[in-house]
C-alpha cells in the first residue's frame, strides 16, 4: 500500500526562528537549487575575487623578499612577474581542459582520486582545505591592511576588524550562494574599474613622460647595490621572491572546482569565466609590477605598495580612497571564494566518508551551512593567532595551491591516457607540462619558505590526511556494524516498560498512558530518597488503583540515577526482560526561566542509559502553560484557528 502524505499543519515561528529568518532569509525548497546557480558575471565576482584580489599583495610580497637589495630589487620584479604570468597561462589552459572533462566539478580532489588513487585525492583535499582556510585569513588581513594604510589610527584594532569581516562573510554566505554573489558583485567590479584607471593613468604618464610620473628616486641597477649578495645567495633570493609572488595564482582552481555552481551550460560558462579571470589577473599583476618599478615604490611597514601607487598616480583625493576601499572590499570578498569552495569540497569529502556527514547536508538556504560555519571559526582562530598580520600569514600560503595544481594536472594526464579521445596526445602533453611546472614551483616554495613558516603547512597536511583517514575508517566500521542482510528471522523478545515517577502528577500520568499502549508489562518506579514521602506515595498509589505496579527502590545515599540503573540492569541479568524501555516524563517549561528552575532529571536518565545494550529510552513531554493550552485545544477538536490564536 502506498500512502500519500498531506501537507503538515502550519506552526507558528518562535522568536528564535524569526531572528534566524531576518538574518539569513526564509528557507528555500530543494527544487529552487537550479535557480541558485550563478551566471558568468556573478560567478566572476564569487569565484574569481580570490585570484583577482591577489594583485593587492603579490608584487609587494616579491619586493619584501628582495628588499635587502635596496631599490635594485625593482630590476627583478618585472621579470619575476612575467614568469608567473606565463605559469598562470599554462595552468589556466590546463584547467580549461579539466572543466570540460569534469563538467560536474573537476576539483583537484576528484581528479586525483579518480585517476591516481584515493591517497593522491586525500593529499589534494588536505592541501585544498588548508589553502581555503589561509585564503580567508590572508585575504581579510590584507583587506584590513588596506584600510589601516589609509587610516593608521585603526591599526590597533586590526584583529577585531578582521574577525568582524569573517563573521559578516559567513552570515552573507549562509543566506545562499546567489544572494552572496549579488552582494559581492558590485565591490568586485568597482575594484576592477579602479585598477584599470590607476594602471591606465600610470602607464600613460610613464609613456608621455609627464611630471606626475617622475620617480622620487632614480632606480639603481643591480650592480650598484647588490655587490654583497651574489652567486647562489642571489639566486636563492630571486627564487624566494618568485615563490612569494606566486600567491598571485591562488584561487585559479576555484572555477574548476565550482563548475556545478554555474548556470547551464555549466562547462562553457565556467570556461569563459576562467578566461576573463586569467586576463584580468595577468594585466593587473604585470601592470602593478611595472608601475612599482617606474615609480620606485618599495614596501613600507605602514602603507601597502598598492596604496603608495594610488597616492602617486591618483592623488590623495576621492579616487585614492575609492581605490583603497575597493581594495579592502575585494580582499575581504576574496575570502568568499573559499566560502564558496570549502563547503562544497567538504560536502564531497563527507559523501565519500572522509568528513563528518553533517557537512554533506544543505541548510535552509541551500548552502552547505556546516562547512561555512567551520571555515569561519578556524579562519578567525588563525587570524587571532597571527594577530592579523598579512606578512606573517603569507609564507604559509600558496604551497597547498601548487600541490593541488600538480596532482590535478597529473591526474588529467592519466585521464587522457585512459580515455584516448580525439586530440588526447595534445591535451595530455599540455597537462603534463603543467604538472611538471607546478611540481617544480611546489619544490621551490617548500625549500625557500621552509624556515619562514612553510614547515607548518608541511606538518599540517599530513595531519589532516590522518584525520580524514580516521574518519573514513570509522564510517567503514560503522557500516559493517549496522549492516543487516535480512536473512535471519526477527526474534520476539520479552519487553518490559519502566516509568520513573516522582509522584502522582499529570506528567507521570501521561507517561504511564503512553507506556500502556506499547507494552503489557508496565512498572512504575519510584526512588526513595525520603521514607516519609515514599509512605505517602504508596498509600495514594493504592487509592489511585490504575492497574500498574509501583516499585519503590530505597536510596540510602540519596542518589536517583544509580538505584534506577541498577534496577534496570537487574531485570536483564535475572532474565525478567530481554528488552527494557524506560519511558521518562519530561516537563517542558514555557520560558527560559522555567528551564533554569527545573531539574534535568530526564536528560540525566537518557544519558545514563545511552551506552547500555537492550535498553531504550523514550521521553514523553508535558507542555506547561500556553503550549499546554494549545495541546488541549487540539485534543478537544477545537478549530485550528483557535489553537493558533492560543499559540500566538
């Protein structure tokens, strides 16, 4: 027989529910999932803000490393930036192939797991999870640095501002993917416009040789200042500057990971957006490096390189502050890339049994709420530990990204070797070159950054892998434990129901009524703490005469739980019952004060029997006050409107 469920009766929202809806919006039905997908313009803001925003600190990080060379560092920043842009083009072309090969979302985890093996997939997953957390921490710290550069008086409040930004991002993302995309589109495009204006004006002044473009200091050639640093030391320094500048490529994989977030045709729209992102990032990164070289801009402890460029090119007026605020906005919103992809990756890992299953569930707004909250908590903790200092967090950054690049491209080589589709040789060669290049960069980053904090990432990734594998083993063990073939017959057991009572009350009566509907062997149990009270209850119980036996258990040490547990255990040990159900009367007060004024005995009873075999605990709630009147109205067949009036 098939039963069709009717719509449930409406319930009145509680004050907490109203507050939740005010902050996060009304729940969305599952069939609204397709409507929550992103178009290309919105997706560029949601999934590319991490990559585009990295221009705010990528050139600066290269110059910080090379600063020991003095202004001679500027002679190396453009070649290093050009090499990074070339690597970016190679990686983007490789990921474009991944997008079409994995239209459901070709994240590094999926590609590596399917083509290389589960362990390679876990390495990619651990590296990605680490990178997403660092993306939030670094992006928000960099955004706040843009504001403190313009308003130095805010610098003592850096950590508080960073954590406030994390909370704001989490709340917006909990409202849903499409709403967060709409909210974040405007700041992203304002930043793009301001960067185009600054780079365009700066290059025009440099080309025309106008007074505004004249550097304050004549750049010094390498031979003038780096005589003390040469040979291997200079090569190592340049490699480290290159490794730091590679933070410009963080976030490149986000579009490939999030193909499923695009409107259909998903693969085509994702590929187009990836091309837009790469072009914008390349122009901004190279443009910033060229302008820093021309204007002789060196890193400062109190002002970012981008802020210095803005002052020189745009002046100290409205345009400069528009640049700074848009930089702050996109750097904060760059963390949204992680808020979009970390929950999605967590849900995939949860589906495969490598993360808690709660991460696979969508919330009221069709977002992976548990992943969003977990990311916000860990990122805020990291910001607090590193005091919101971008320079302290950057050395940990980008290592995981290039590990993922390498595994993803190597996995795609294996994919093409197996698929052998038309043109597979060319595609495999492109992914192979990408894998080799990014592997070399990974090695360079680990070696050059190791003593500057990279050892933390090298340690954390194996720890995350160990945790993921431990979770997976638990779910495998659990699946074996609960598996039932259905081939053995069900054995009928002798069932006894125990109802703990503290007197003859309405809650106790309700629990006894329920108990008699599920079993014939029902026993009321009273733990005797005060003998005088017990004698009075014995007389009243005899007068009540409801046909249920009352058992009084003495408790000389005034404990309620231990005598009750011993009594239930005794039933099974003596063979009087194979299965015991403890039906607990539970009072549900009307207000929070009522919860404080009542003992939580029912909660303690449920906890005491939680780990005991062949014992089932059932709570029968008794609603006090207004909720009780609502229950009575419904039980007496009053109209639904009258009942709802009572509830409101």
